[in-house]
C-alpha cells in the first residue's frame, strides 16, 4: 500500500497565475530553481515515504523536459512511486520520455502517475488566466495521448465550484469526453480566502461553505486561513456520472494512486 508521501516542487512564482491558486500565494523565492534538481532530490534523503508528489508551490512542468528530468532523478535516487501533477501539455517526444520512465519504474515494481488538472470548459476563465496555459480541450487531448501511450493517467477535476458559478454539467462533460481514456477521476472543492475571492472577482456570499473545514488533501500545499466551499451536491452528481461509465471517482489523490496500484489497470509495454 502507498501510505506516506513527500512533496517536491520548484519554487518561485508560477507563470500560470491561476485565479484560485492557494499555492501561488505562498510561493517564496527562497531556494530551489529549475537547475536545482540534484538539491531538490537530496532534500528528501533519509525521509520515510512511499511516493513523491511532483507538485506543490508551482507548476513543475512549465518546461516539461525539466519536470521530467526531476522525475527521472527522483526515481534513480529514491526508487519510489511518483505522482506528477500538471496543467500543461507535452509534446510527443516528452510523452515518450514519460512512457520510458513509466516502463522502467513498472519493471522495478513502482508506478508513475500523471495527473492533469482541468477545472472547467467554457467557464475556464473564471478560474484560470486562460492566455497563460493550454486550453481545457488541449489538456483533454493530452490525457488521451497519455492513455494511448500506456501511462497511468488521472483526470484531476480541481477545484470544483458551486453549480451557480461553474455548472457541474460542464464538469460532467469533461468526464463524457474522457470516459474511455483515463484510469480514474479525482475531484475536490475550491478553498478560498480574501485574496482568491478578489482575484476571481466573486463575492464571498456567492458560495456555500462546508460546515467542517476538512482539507486534509491540501496538507503540504497550503498555508493560512482558507474556507472550503461545500461541493457535496455537485460531487454527488459527478459521482453518478462517473458510475455511469464505471469510472472510479476519488476525493483524494492517494486513494486514486492506491486503487490504480491495486487494480493493475494498465500494463505498460516495455
Ligand atoms: S498551475 Fe498550479 S501552481 Fe500554478 S498558478 Fe495554477 S494552480 Fe497555482
């Protein structure tokens, strides 16, 4: 079972500058840069973990080759499972690099999970600065290419909004488009603070909030006070949609990683 995780992330401001981003606000220019792969990898030496998330303070695959270099280094030095998260899309040769790494890891009993975040289709501009990053449809196509390459891919529907702001029907359309091309789906709700609300230009009263501010899935990525939006109704609709396709839906990425690892869904060709 995959139990303990560590986060590894380049630092500095994220060029994507998403409006909902909580990690962006805590990004400090306090250490690692893209050329510090060796130092980043060494920073978790001696720690107790099963999986390393290449995720945290910023998008780590702005230059996908640099992010893949980091993943390769992590596997060489730690022989661990790796969970890479991105909002970017990769070229065919970069997908091939991932396939080779995935294949090598698989041969040694480890897994490479590649999760692609998509928050909306037509309403993407509510959550992202759309001129900064690939369109949702380009990311959907990227997920399909990962799947075709035999890479363990995960659709990250994050963050979910209340239906009055981003209709859940829009999110369910993403599932329709990817029903046969992803290993599973992970979805969780938006967390907001005054800065995020102001960046999105949405008043606090527009949201319903969770009674219990449980945000374990954000541990390691978030600082400060943030209120969790209550997406119970939206999640339940999404659950029905995923069930319709026999597609597992999880609220935590670790559950998804364990489910994939247990079910051995995809055999990566050597
Ligand atoms: S890509 Fe990720 S880290 Fe960068 S701004 Fe968007 S949500 Fe934040």
